[in-house]
C-alpha cells in the first residue's frame, strides 16, 4: 500500500489517471484512520507487518499441535 508513482514518460495518460486515483483512495483511507503524516503511516505498516508475522507463527504452531 505504498504510494504509487512512476516515470511519467513511460506511463500512458490512462495509467497516470489510475495511479492518481489509487493515491487519492489511499490518502482517504489514511484520513479515516486518523493517520496524519506519512511517518506515522509507515510506523503503522511496520506494526501490521510484524503483527501478521507473529500471528502466522502462532497459527502454524497451533496446527502442528492439532496434527500431533
């Protein structure tokens, strides 16, 4: 969910419009969540990434216990 960007020379007008729309949607979601700055947004992303990794490990261990 990083901000989408790219070289304008390589992008067609339609692709640039699509990227702009994705950025607007993303910024709208961030405003709803109350994330004001990109710094706090990246902190939130790192937290979610770590949380999902830990959750996957617990699910994997739990499945192993069920199989035993």
